């Protein structure tokens, strides 16, 4: 009997942590690591530019542009992951005083509005991305990067955010609060 208990409950008496779905493992692992790497590289380029300007009176034309695009990509890659890890802004002062049924309706509306915004972001950024691709526009500096590749961050980030809000909608439909600190959204199996 003791071995059965240890198989279902950890050896220290605690229940095992719920398994995360493959998407959440990807989103909160490699995707966040990539975004962090982009920020670190951007910061290093900024520091290099600052030292170069201050001590050697040399300015690199490509530095400001590369930092802009590195930060842009890091930001858009983390939109969905920020929600999944509970880091989107939430004000719940009014919610505390409302009945649970109204909570569910408001959570549904918030998730629906978030998904709508995400899909609008993807839909609105797609024509610009397509235009950059068909025109073959390149960056202004001597980096010579295709503009479409840099602006791909916006529809990709919108898609990642849409996935987050669609998961929130699924949680609301199941009767859960997808935005609470106790939410099992980061631990669900999808």
C-alpha cells in the first residue's frame, strides 16, 4: 500500500506537479530562452555602441537598427508566454465584489476581446509583411536584412497571443478562471 501511495504522491508526501502540455513547455522554455538571448544580444550591442562612441568616437551605423529589431522580436515572441506565466496586466478590484457567474461572463468577454485583438494584429500586419516581401525591401543600414523577415515578428507575435487567448477561452468554457494566480492554465495538457 505504501508503494502505491508513493507512486501517486511524491516521496516527500506532496502530490506531483501537473504535467505541462507540449505547447506550454515550448512557450515557457525555448521560446522564452530565444527572446532572452535576443535581449542579451541587443543589450551587448547597445553597450558596444556606447563604449565605442564614448571612448573611441566611433559610431556604428548598424547598431541602433539591429538593437531596434532585436528588441522588437523579443517583445513579440513573448506576448503569449507573458500571459501563460501570469504576467499580463490585470486589475481585479471590481471583480472581487461581483458574483461568480458575472466573473465567468467577464472572463469570457476578456478572452474573446483578447483573441479578437490578436487576430486583428495578425490580419492587419499581414498586408505590410506581404508588401515588404514582394517589393524586396532591405534595411537601411549595411546589415542588408530583408524587411519582411524583420516585420514577420508582428504577425508571429499576434499568432502566439491568439493561441494564449484561445486557451483562455477554453478554460472559461470549462468553468475556470484563466487569469487568476491559481489558474491551472500553465499546467494544463493541450
